[in-house]
C-alpha cells in the first residue's frame, strides 16, 4: 500500500520540469531519490551506533590480538 506525499517547489522549477514531462517520470525520480536518501541516512545512523558501541568497549593491551591469533593458529 502506498501513500501520497506532497511538497512545494517554485513555479519556475515546475515549468522547467513540464518541458520534460514526456521524457521523465518525475514521481519515479523523486521516489528513487527519497529511497536513496533514506538508505544513506539509515547507514549513517547505524555507523554512528557502531562507533558509540566501539567507544564504550575497553581497549585491549597492545599485542593481545597478535597473541590470540597465534594461539588460535597453533591450536589447529
């Protein structure tokens, strides 16, 4: 199910858009733009949440990751 969303644009812009009425489906173009913008903002918000989680994690002493990797490799 879809809903209708309306917004205002300057009359001059609408007149310029009308020149391309037969070539461009403006509703489809606006829909694609909004979908892309929402996806971009969702990704940004998710990355901000991940950054916040990573900030709250304690730092490991230097060399811990190398030590754990070596232990894992040697255990096989």
